[in-house]
């Protein structure tokens, strides 16, 4: 497990996982913006952390359970646009492209604050 501290975070920046999304996944910190939450959710998909994905999903849209495909290989994240989603907002959107082996997913995700914490509400695929 010690090797994970030196690996770059899957969400893209040249930071170590533990200093980036790892602190959110472990519960040591909360994502301060909608974009940070989106990045941490992407990293959770890469790492197969369904528990984190469910914890950061809005209660009104959260599925009862989440089964991730163990064969899915995510290969990169590109943030295309953000709207609102800072410490001064109650809602925000993040448009991104997440690449995987064999293709990519282009989505505009909506986020809201619930009890002060950012959560994922839903997303719309972009053709």
C-alpha cells in the first residue's frame, strides 16, 4: 500500500493520489468544489470504490446499490467546462470527457450542496 502514496492521482494533476483524491476517499477531507468532487468521483471509478461513489451521490437520486464493471479500464480525464460550484455556490456543473479503453464518455454533471458537502445529482451525456 505504501507504493500508492507515490503514484499520480488518476484525476490528472501531477499530485500523489493520497494528497489529491485519496484524502477525500478516506474521509480525511471533503471536496471543496464541484470540480474537485467530480475529479474524486472519477478517481473512485478508476479505483473501483463504489462506497465513495454512493456516499457522494445526492440522496434523492442515489441508487440503492452500485455495481462497477471490474473489466472497465479508465485511461484519462479532461475537464471541458465548469459553471459555479465554488465555495460561494449551492449548485454547479462540470462538463468532462472521461476516456476508457476503447472509447470515451462526454457528460455534463450537476452537483448540489447537501449539509454543506458537494454531492453528485445527475448527468447528461453529450453526443
